[in-house]
C-alpha cells in the first residue's frame, strides 16, 4: 500500500514535484504583490531604460530575485 503524505492544514503552500503550490487563501494572496512587482519591474525596465540589453538584464535580475524570494516564502510557510 502506498504511503500517503500528510498535508499540514495550516500551511500556506504544499510541495509538489519540486515546486510549491498554494494550499489556502493566504498562499493565493501572496501572488497578488508578486505578480504586481513582476509587472511593475517589466514596465520600468521597458520605459526608463533605453538600451535593450540593460533593460533585459534589469528585468531578468528583478524576476529572478522575486522568484527566489517567493520560493523562500513558500518553503518557510509550508
């Protein structure tokens, strides 16, 4: 018989295949500022930076940093 994993009911996220998915409303609510920041950094990168490779590096650096922070939050709250 397969071993069932316990899901913590108070956890915001649960781990699945190397990723973290929202488990309750607090997990889903963390995506609002995350997506807002991604859109904001994309707009700032395209609007205020005229050189395309500098804009690409700016956007990429911000997106990687925010993904790392979101992953750390998911690890902490799962």
